[in-house]
């Protein structure tokens, strides 16, 4: 029997960030927004911010910003950046957060590719903008977010002043009716290969992603939390946390330009009673060292979201011993970024807990995942053994890039190819093996650079380790470790000790050909190990010397 289609009788309510702003205004007036600045702590509330957001929207309109125009920000995590997060998308334009750690030529490419019309810049970041002047023709207006008391900048073209612009506008703005499919924000991938590509989030995707972030079994941020996002506001919208905080009504604490400094993180977290931190592993490696050194602790912090790279076991254990609970999450700019979270069910045996927390977790509600064979494209079983490329689909997953780059990223049947290689257990726990481009092919077999790095970082004298595959005449590629000794063991740990340590922990043929000690692992613009730089500068393997090890 054929079933007649009957329409549901629910409202066609457009999902947009205006709803988040509505909640901020109506429900969370008293919640604080705190920023560390050079001259001290800046303190405001959502209630005080809302009229400023309205004024900012008025100013954007006055300087000619129209729906769909890209408005770029070159800014730290701070209260003005949060105002821009709301005003730009809610008035119909597109918030384009620029990564302030990129080289000038990348910034130039990105601004031109996005055809940004207006650029908001923090005064301390003007030196980054200077080399771009004359090379970014689409920018019609630059707005300076000046530091109070700082001298006016020299050698810059005419710029508008943020506070003067706001002062000239009204406390209320007639927010336009938006369609949920409209672009709200834009972020570029970090461009580890080739030029960065623009990911364009819609109001709908941001709204649903925000709801996803808030779920208890996902990132679970709540109204009683005090959020301190170390992750920059330009890295995949700070993992969606600023909007989640606005939706839930969490107090927010920003580090301004002090985000890379463990002492500042700890002091600010202590002072503002932070309960919820978020950032990449390298941040927590530094923070753990500082806590151990000073004997300080952060007992109010209940969650430390850690993603962007795999969490090394040694880091998870150290943080546990310091009373800081890491919540491991996986995602990418193209997935808004939340893709999976490693929550452990209550009935898990204690001896299995750590192992599950170290996986990339289970795919988040709203997103579907599969792994496929790289050659045949066939879907692989979730048996914890077979590994292949992760593909995902869902309402906050990209279907393409701005300007149509890389159309092959979407499979014919509509799944996004992530470029991450993983296995999935029957219970759905994802274990990332590597990026497709980082996996080491040795004698026809694969070596996971991620697993090898984790094994090396478990050595008590090692602080950081990155592994790359280098060409080898006989084996095609062989692993080489770049290791950084903990400061107290500098010069006191050698190649043989590491290799000896690895025996029995990894397959014999995974034991690296060489362990090279360096002072610091180069980092990408978002704080991940930059293997591209290691590869570019790597001297070839000394072949023939250590053949025995691989037999
Ligand atoms: P980005 O777009 O800069 O955030 O980079 C996304 C990439 O970072 C992913 O495709 C992964 O390769 C890597 N990544 C993110 N989170 C994790 C994680 N928890 N474990 C391993 N790799 C990760």
C-alpha cells in the first residue's frame, strides 16, 4: 500500500546565529566576558556587549557592508573579536577569521581568494598587515582596534577607529531576516599541502553545530561553566565554543595575545575560576610542565578539551596526575570542526578507560562516518583491524570549498573525504592511524607515524617527538624520529636508549632508523607538529649502517 506523504505542521523557523544573539541578550545579561590585555584585565558582561554588537552592525552597514560581503578579522581572542563574531553574521555578512600565525604570502592569498571587503585588525597585529599593503585590492576599509593609551600607528594608510565607529551608532539595530542557508562565517584550512582552501559555514550549519557542541555526551559545555578557550578564534571558529558559550550562557575568559604562555593560562584560569579549557596537545604539554615546576594546580577545571592532533598517552597520564581531565576530540576545519568525542560509558572496566579516552572517540550525533579502502573505495568493516580513509557526512560537514577548489573532496555519493586514515572498533571507537600523507610506507607495509610518536613520547626523558618517513633505497621509506628531550635531560638521552625503549612496544620493523635530537619540533600556524618543515630540511638516512634492526 502506498503511503500518502503528509507534511508536518511545524514552523519553518530559520536556524541562524541571530537566535544565539537573542539568547545572549535576553537570558545571559549578567554573564561576564573577561579579556587579558597588556594594561590589565578587561571586564564586561554580555549585557554590556549587546548594545555594542548592535552599534557594530550599524557601523558595518554605514561603511557599506552588504549581505554576503566578507569581513575579515585579524585579531586575538578578545571581547571585540566576540562582538565581531555576532555583528558580522547577524547583519548578513560573512565573518572571515584570519589566522595570525600565517606567513604574509598565505594571508595575501587568503584575503584575495575570499575577496574580503573590510578588515578589522588588532593594533598589536599591525606589523603583520604592513607587508600586505598594496597587495590586497579588495579591502576597501581597514578598521583599527586600538589598544587604550597606545600611540597612533605610523606608516599605515588611513584606518577607521573601532571605538569611534561604535560611538557614532545607535544601541539598537534592525536585524534583517536571514535565510538559514546564507553564509555566516569562513575559515581557511591550515594549508599543510598547497594553498589554504576556504571553508564556508552557513547559519544553519553553525546553529546545528552549536547545539551539537552543547550536548552532554559531546563537548557538554554548560551555563555553569567558565570557558577559557586557548584555541584561537581563527581556528575553526575556536571549535564552535564561543557560540556554544553564548547559547548556553557560559562566562568566557580570553587570553588576548598571551595564549602561548602557560603561566598566563594558569594565572587567568585561577583568577577567573575557569572550569573548561580547550586547545591542542602542545599547549597542554607546556601547561603540564609549568604546573609540575610550580606545584600549582587548577582544581576548578573539570574538562580540558584536546584535539587538533592525537593526544599522546604520556600527556593524558600526566594531566590526570595533575587533576586535569582531558576530553579527546577529533575534527577538522571542514567539519566545523566537531567530528567525534572520546566519552567513556559508565560501565567501562577501569582497565579499559584510558585506552578508550586515547581513541578519537565515537562519531558525534548528527554526523555519519565510514572508512573506505584507499584503492577500491569499498567500505571497510568496523572490526578494529581494517583501516582506511575516514569519510563523513552531516549538516555541519563541508560539501565544497570557496571558489570550487578540490571538487574531488566529495565522493560521488556525497561523503566528505577527510584524508585521515583510521580503524573503527565494533563499538564505534575511532582510532586514527595517520594522515594519508604522513603514513610511512616501508617494504609494502604501513607504519603509523602517530603511534610511533606516542610510543617515543612515553619515554620519561622525552618532551616531544615527531616522526616522518624518509626515502630508502631498499624499503621505499623508513621512519626517522625527531625528538626533543625534557629540559632536565638535555644531552643525557641518546638514540640507542630510545630504540631500546621501543623494543617490545612497537613491531620490530617499526623501530626507527634514526633518532635525531632537536631543540624544538617546528609547529604549524595552529600549533601542530609541522612535518612539512621537518621533511623539507631532513638530511637523508644513512643507509646500510643499521640493516640488522629491520630484519
Ligand atoms: P585542522 O583543519 O587544522 O583542524 O586540521 C584537521 C586535521 O587535524 C584532521 O584532519 C586530523 O588529521 C588532525 N586532527 C584533528 N584532531 C585530531 C585528533 N584528535 N587526533 C588525531 N588527529 C587529529
